[in-house]
C-alpha cells in the first residue's frame, strides 16, 4: 500500500499544548516536512525560545536546545560555529525576537550566520497572558495597552523583515501566513528556500509567519485567521524581502 | 614543556586555553582583559578554532552556551561589568549542566567603576551571581603561572562536573608579566559528551534545557545539582599555607592580595613577630576546614582584600565566632601596600585584641 500522507519523521508523535486555533501546530508541521524532505533530520539542531513555543523541543524529533529569552540567535551562532555541519534553526516569537532579542537577531543577520530563523509573529505576548508585543498593531488592545496601542506612548510596531533585509549578511527573508491552503503551500515553499539557503552556505535566512492568538485576541479561530488577512497583512505585507544591496 | 617564557597574565590565559583544547572563544572587549580576545583572534585560526567578537557580553555568553551544547571546549573572558551581563547565561549553563570556562579579570565597581584591579566580585562569583540555586567552581590564582595552570585544568574540571568553572583574577594579575612554563594538568578520564546536541544520528534526540515546569521535578533537579556541588566541594578544595604553624597572627588573603600580604608578613617576621599566611586558591569551595586547622593556635586572624570585606564572611563562617577576625581592605581599584598591612599587623598584635 502506498502511503500518501502521514506524520513527518521530524515531528514527534505527541499532543501539543497549543490553544485551539493557534497556528503554531501548522508551522511546526511545515518545518518538520521540510526537514524530512531535505533529509537533514539527523544533523538538525533546533533552538526553542521563551514564549508559547518554549516546549517546542518536545514536539520535534531532532536535537533541541532551550535558549534564554531572546538569545536563540546567539545560542544558534555558538552551535553553528562549533559544528558547521549542523543544520541549525531557531523558533522565536515576536517578544523573543523583536523585543528582548532585538540585538541578537540584528547581529546574527548582519554576520550572515548560516542559520535559519523561524519568526512567529502574532502581535501579542501569548504565554504571559496577552501583553503588548513589539509587533502589536496601532490601536490593538492588549492587557498592557487596554485602550489600544497608542504609538505616541508605546511607539510603533517593528517590521522585522523590512528591517533585517537592509543587512548585507542576509541571504533570504520572506513573510508568509498560513491562513488558507494556498498560503500554507506558499509558506512551505519559503521555508524550504530558507533551509536550502543555509545548506548552500550563502548566509542568514529568516521566514516570518503571521500567526494567530485567538485566546488573547479574544476571537474565534476563524475570526483570528480573518484578522491576520485583514489587519496584520496590511501592516506586514507578505512576500520575499531579500533585496540586499551588495556594498563594499 | 619545561621552557620558561615571559608572558602577560591575560596572554597566558589565552594560550593556556588553547593548549587545553579550547577551540571556541566568544567575547566582547572590556578593559583590563582585552589582550585575551586579541590573542585569541590571532591564535584561534592557527589551530582551526573559532574566535568571534560578539555584539555584547549577553550575546557572547549565550554563544558560549551554544558551543557548549555542541560539545566544544569553550571559553569567554571579561571584566566585572561584563561578567554582570553574563549572569543570565551562567545561570542557564549551571541549570542545563554545560561545561565552560569563564575568566573574570576583576576591576573596581560598583557600576562602571574603574579599570584598576579589585576583588569586589567575590560575592558574585562564589554565591552564584545569577538567579537560582547553583554553584560555580571558582579559583583565585595569585601568580601568572598559577593563572595558567588553573585555566588549563579548568577545562577538564568543567567537563568532569558538567559545570561552568570561573577563574577570578584581577587587573594586576592580568596585566603583569612573569616567567611561566606550560605544564600539563593531571590526566583525567573524562566522560564522553553523549548529552551534546550534535544531531540525532542513530540515537534518540538530545534536549538541553533548564526548564522544569513541574516544581517537584525542578526540586529533584536542584537536589541532583546539590549532590554534584557536594562532590565538587569534597574534591576541589585548594589552598596554600605559609608559616602558619605556631603563628600568632594568621593573614588570610587570595590572589594578588596574598602576594602583598606575604611581603608584609615577611617584614613582620623580621621584626620578631610570629605571622603566617593562609591563601585560599579555591574560593568556591572555600577551604573552611583547612583554615580552621591552620588558625587553631593563632591568637589573631587578619583578612586582607581589595574590597570592603567579602571573603572575610567566609573566614568568619570557617572560624565560627571562636576567634576575633580582623579585616583590612582597600577598594575601588586601590591595592593595599605592604606597609599598610604591616601597620595593621602591628596594631592588632600590640593591642592583643
């Protein structure tokens, strides 16, 4: 009998703790599929963040390291430099990557570290209960901006792909979402390119996923997907952002 | 081997690490230890190793965490304000049981402080420094030779216990030049790093983490660490004594200060006083029992530090209030002159306090 569909080998056969309607599960699966398709599971090392995905090491079937908050790109740098043959990816949320870890991500990208960063942006701090994130949209309500994000007070959301794509060490950057089957297919294509970029030794790669948080957005899963399409994708346009000027 | 070369303390640290098999170095410039990353940037490519200047001590120490996960022999070096920034990664490495070597070429604090030698990071080094119940092995060398020997051995000890090891130097030791020879540390059977995250090829996956959400499991983990610290405390106590037998007054000092104290007590002996020196080499574990034994017959104990009194607390713990413990310290990057210490000795002995 021919097997048409199944659990990727790189994905552990365990239930996750993610909330209903959260897209972490889809993103995990896509990563696992790409690792399988590239045949690199046995030399892959993942780095989980502090945030909702802190337990990602339980969900993947490859070596995994838990980093401190925001430092995953530095930890990944240490691993990759010590074992250049490893395939190293970080899995980071918006607070982890764009707030407390803003320094680490910028410098890992500018050094052109041969790592792949999975950046999951759901515009809110999920695990700690719905506080404002560096990517919270203007006007969006959270528990620490209950009247909506006032950009005069709390500043403006950070567009990570646009910011990092100005750095010469970057080889591949894309922003995707998984709100529809078509978007899932596109997202997987971008993810595969990112890992291939690392395998080709051509520089830093990152894929940003616009993701949902029905629990803290106080929406149904379907409403949350629509909010990603209607609101988030307006502020954070989908597409590839690798327009790195070659200077010097 | 056997050949003596003249080396600056900081360079000796770097070369000792290379000779001990350290092949990854991550660091950030800070005075007074810049010779170490500079030396590493020249030397690492020659031995096929990794030198990387990090964007901060926070990042650099987390790169150390990563390289340690990969099973590499890895070191970072810094000075006081930079070591404060590394406390996050140090706590995580202690929690995840990752071996690494951290060298602190201490300068005066608090805050930005100054750049001259000090011993005011003793509490930070010996009490943990970061959050949580953990310990580092901490050594306080007093000569460039000892700095070199302990740095080399530190890599073995880190691997043996799966724990960060800290060398606590100071600006004077880092900057001074002394003749040294490279000596191999005693051969140890070190366990293979089967826990390292090198890719799950032909084995179940390895996970490195310090997260235990279940308090019962976290307590169990902490008790496991405590067992290890107990073993470290039993096996790694180091100290030296100088004329402590029958001494009326015993000076207690470590690192650079121990050398100054020794010069002072030699002068005291010339004057007919009976004085000795107890020098802790392992600051954690502190040589409590040995100190107690070495001061049993002494009437006075004088602790000398380049701080306002940090190690003195361990001395008081060791002696249990049975003896009057005096303290003399200079701080902020000032070092005590032998004359000042001699005056202090004379004052204490004269008073018979």
